[in-house]
């Protein structure tokens, strides 16, 4: 098979469902979905919350 035709088929998603190339495309998409967060930093973590101002964060003083 012509490699250029195969790549063109992947780009335009022309393969029938259940064919080998269709399964390859779906596998690549699923690998990206599940492995990309491990490799790519999407910076989508929620911001750190500040403690409530009414709570005391000081430690008790020790007197001798």
C-alpha cells in the first residue's frame, strides 16, 4: 500500500469501522487521552486556597 495514501486516509478518516487502520486511529486517540496528562503539563490545577482569616495559624508560646 502507498504510504502517502495511508497517511491521507488517516488525516481524512476514510477507513471503514472495524478495519485495521480504523483500530489504529482509535488506539492512538485513546493513548493520547490517557497518557497526555502524564507527559504534558496542562496547568489545569485549581488555585491553592488561603486559610480562612478567622483561624489562628500561630503556635502556642512555650514559657520557661
